[in-house]
C-alpha cells in the first residue's frame, strides 16, 4: 500500500511498492526496538475530516537515534552506552511544524509518524526499500496507494472508514546526513567566496554569454606568417556562445543550501517529506513544477506562523 520517496538532495527520485522490512508495515503503525531491545508497536489514529467531532490526528514524533546503541556501526559513537556527539533537536518545535504543515496541506485529521534516525539506520532502510546501500537525507512512506490519489495534494477516499486508515504515512530524516551536508555546503560556499574575490579582475574581463571575440589565426595562417586581417573593412570574428545553466532557486533544496543550521534544515526537509505523503514528487518536469511551487507556499506560510527559523533558536556558526 505504501510508496517510498527520496530524496531532496539528489536529482533522481525513486519509489518502491513495498515498505522496508525493518518496520512493521504501515497501517499497523510501526516502531522499531527500544534501547533495551524490546519490540514496540505504536498504533496511531486519525479521523474522518467530515466527522462532526473531527479531531487532529495522532502524531508520533521520535528521536530514534537514542534507541540505536545495539547497532555495531553506531556503537563507536557511544561511550558506556550513552550517545555522544548527538545533535540535540527541539522536538516541541518540530511537532509544531508537523501540526502546521498538516493544516496547510489540508489533512489535519490524518495521523503521521516522523522519526529522526542515524546514517546506519537510514542506510539499512534505503538498502531494503530502494536497493541503495547508502544513507540519504529523507525518505517518505506514504500510506495511500498511488493509484488512489486523485492528483498531487489530493488524496482519494480511504479504503475503510476507520481511524487506522486516516493516515498520511511515515517520514524518516537522517540527522547525521543533514549535519554532514550542512558542513559540506558551508565549506563549499566559503571556498566559492574566496575564489570569487581572487578572480574578481578576471571575471570583469572574462567572457559572457553570447560575447563576440576576435577569431584566432588558423594553423595555415601561422605557417604562412599571415596573422593580419586581409581586409580592414571585413574583419573576421568568431561567435563563441557560453552556455549558462539556468539556476532554479525554488523549493526546499536550493533554499537549504545557505542554511547551515541542521536543525532548521530538518524542518525544511520535513515539509518536503510531508508533501510526498500527499502525492507530490519530482520525477518529471511537470511534477517538479507543481512540487516546488507548493514547497515555497508551505515554507512561506510556516515562516509567517512560526518565524523565519520555524521556532528554532539558531546556533552561532564558526567563521
């Protein structure tokens, strides 16, 4: 019933018809194991939005990084079974973003699950669900079958009019991956600024798109010693067209590039992931157009409601 979507930082986009075996299938609501290796299943409920007593759907928001000390790969990041170097996340602020995003996209009575996970957890899930043995920033597991969706942003009627089926699905965010990308982008932009300063004089005299420059002498002209123009009134020019790729600054991905606080990026990735849950994607150009417009609208409304940083107190970054 579920479809899997990823990822905001890659140009390709994939989905799979089967949920990862690591989790209880969506619909029964999943939870993995806790730090004592005890299996936990949490059942969530939504409700019919047309019900006279409609209530907001349940939200399961958990930081599963803290329940991962049984994982050999992540054990090196723990000392005496206590996590170290774990980025603290304000779950209350993140819950607010979930609640408001759910309202903005029109499904406040549907339940949703959001989990913050590690690289190793994401790698395992990504390998099982998509056949890609590598972490990614966000994966979305939408509950409703793609064939039942009316159009992007509009879910079809639920299969059964019961609380379990008023369900958006699951969003998984790899915090380790987000932290790494923040640092990589910050370093890249600092290097770009330094390079631009060093090459300022070259840039002023450099080629621009469509600029006309004098033609270089041909090999035969060099051999003949004829480097001068044959006719002062008929100068020869060569048109050199420099292709400049159009930069698209719409949507979550480009907006995140200059956000170096991973916690703020997580809120933005959440918007991206939740839009996947209601049928948006970016496989085809037309789909991409729809999605980036919706991302911009949701982000703008969230900032209006919650502030530019979505209620997160931004940390000072080293220069």
